[in-house]
């Protein structure tokens, strides 16, 4: 099999693998549901109940778990004691916080639109049950009066807050007080040009007794809704834990259902990620916390962490802090927020190649200011790096093409005697000093780079809604007029003409059908990926044509 056929069959297999992965994600077998004996009492409660699952192995020395009270059945029916919504707006975020528990119920990303046709800011977090994704932080107490938990109603002065011109940060204090002398201030601190929100609980103990407290933070998400990605392109949506033992440990929703998380981790973080965006809780450095997960009703999952109990003596004040990152997977911001958080830009097992490719792509974009032209120039740079390897492959194919008439004569002479035909072909290769597999290694070396660049173009939020030229105004979406897929199919067809035709008539038909099959497949692929393939094929055709012409003229032996 010649090298061009090898890479095309490999590419076809890769595309089919992507389709299969997407199908498995949407329609594959689900994890078996736990039996009644395996479910906890909380899981068997009415779906409206909002009590959190308490791991059985937690003792007095373990982390505290906030128990939640059931919310009102309908937000429209809430009275003043059920809390109200307040709104916080910065240069990047538009956030809605409910004073009942101080829950972040809605986050709009002001720099990211819903689509190129809809300029409405993208809503990453929402309390809508169909698209539920919220962030909660509560405070539990023991050995004294009950604290606010995650459903206590806080008091706050004002309904709307906005980061003003010239301000670098805005702080919103929410206050909860009990009749026993316990006061908790929950502070949200928003920063300019940042997707990081500081969440701080300050506990003032004037109860007359010593007590202990624990902060609990978690993300809640409905696993039924996706991230808007086409079913044809699969990207991971689910939980991730970072720890010193495992920098990037995926915990899917099905994993949470079958084997709930229950780990003690120091210097880590957790996140729920989707294509291009994520929410993540980040604890202070050096602090050990209990990481946990639980499945709720209606395929809703909680994924969070608790501090261990901390003494708050009578007359003293204690402080607990965590950071919430809620926003896009911009790699510089992720790296600045927490160590290894940039791994949520999931390049898979070829990260070691993908990351340098993204750095190069980003650098080129800084020079030309257009992601489409950056892809073109990066493709050109890759072709230059692999020029000699590609030349070896194309020279081998050109020599095989030159021998095509003799190969056809041998086929006609030996008919259906395949053994004799193969022996005659091997003899001819030896006489002409042709290695039929001589071009395979160069192609195999380039395959990991192709796959790595595929993931770079698929995972980089920077390409989302990135304009290229003419009608292509979103490199992360398919070409609306299918021009790039048609050009890609045409370039593949031209490459077929430059390659030696297979001797087997069936193989000839299969090879001729591949350009048409790929054209159909690539109609569903993001324009940025198809652009890369068109440019790569075009450069390959030019290089292959020149080498083939020289070989056929006898300028090279």
C-alpha cells in the first residue's frame, strides 16, 4: 500500500473513531442505577428536598457538611424570608446571587456571545432546571448554634452592584445573624479583568460557647444538557479533580453515579468542564479538604469540597476562603488562577505536542491578528519542518508511479496468481531499487502532529466565533456554504491523480470514493479544521507534483 493511501485510510479511521465516540457519549450504555439498598436516605427523598448527602465515614474530626433546607417549590411564590436576587456586573461578568444561601445562580460572560448571529452574552451558569449549573458556598457549625448552612437568608444593602470606572475590585458583603450571638459575613470579591471570584466566610462567635465551623463549596449541574457542540464533534463534559497524585483526573457523571467521590486532598482543585468553558473551586494553598460528589434526583449532580472542622472560640473570629473560577478556557487566565488548571483545555494524550502547537499558533496570531491566517501560516511552518520527510515519501510514490506500466504488465501476465505476481513485483522493486514501504515512516511520524493540531483547533476557545475572511466568520463552526469541504475533496481527488493507482480494481474504486466520503464528513467539521486540511493538501500537491515531474523526467534516480 502506498503512503498516500495509508494516510487517507488512517484519516478515514480517525474520522470514524470521532463519530463512534460522539455516538457512545450520547447513546452508549449508562451506568447501572444503584439499588434501593445502595441508595442513601437522602437520595430516596422527594426530589424537592435539598438536603446534602453526608458520607458515612465522616466523624467529629472530619470536615463539616452543610445540611440544606428544602427551597420553595416555585421561585415566584417566595416571600421576603426566602431571599431575593442581587446583581453584580464587572467588565467581564454579569452575575446573579440569591441571598438565600448566597448562591451564584446565574453567570453571563460579557465577552462571549451566544452565536455570531445572536450577540446576547453567553449564559454559562443558570438556575433553570433544564440547564442547571450553579455554584454554592455554605458554612456549617457544630458544638454550638446552627450556622446559615447553604440555605440561610443573608442581609445585603442594595440590589445592584457594578464595578466602576477606575476600580480594580468590588466587594459585596452578605450578613447572616442568629439570636444566639453568631454572625456570619459572606463576602464576594470580584476583580477587574478576571473570571476569579473570592468567596470568604467570616465567623464572629459571640454565643458564649466554643464552637467549630466548616466551609463547604460545590458545583451543581444537570448532566442532561450538553454544551452546544455538534454531536459529530465529541468533547468531554463532566468533573475533573486535580491533586498531587493525579494532575488531571476525569470524574464523569456516570462515575459519580456509580462510585461517588470521597477523598482528602491537599493543594488541588475541582471543576466541571464543558467545551470551551468551566466552573472550578480552588482552595488556598496548603489546605487539606474533603472532596466529594453525590447524585441527586433528575440526573443532577453535586461536586464539591469541605474544609475540616476549625475551632472558633467564644469571642473570636475565624475566616474561611475559596476561589471560584467561572469563565472560558483561556489558557493564560487558567494558568494564573491555579497550578495545572490550564489542563482543562483537554488535548488528550498528545498534550506534549498540542501545547507547543498552540503556543506557536497564538504567537503567529499575535503577529497577523487573524486566526484563519495564523492556521495557514502554522500549516506552512509544519510543512517546512517535515519537508525532507515528506520529500522522501513523495519520491517513493513518484518512483512507484513511474513503474506503473510495468506493474500493470506483470498483473496481466500472472492473472489471478497472486503469489507469482507478488514475487515478480518484489523482483522488480529490487532491480529498480524501490522500497514500496520507504514512504511509510515519514507519514507515520507526521500523524501524531496532525492529531495534536486537530485537538488544538477543536479545544481552543480563542477560535470560537473567530472571523477569517469573506463568509467564514466563525472558525469553530462548519462552513455555511460548504466551500472549504468541497475544496478539501477536490485537493484529495488531485492527490489521487498524482499517486500510483492500485492494481486491484476494487481498491481503485475505494480510493476514488474516499474524496467524496471525506467531503461529506468535513461538511460537519469546524471551518478551522477544514482550512488546515485544505492548506496542507494544497502544499502537499505542489510538493508532490514537483517531485513527480522531476522523477518522470529522469532528473532523479
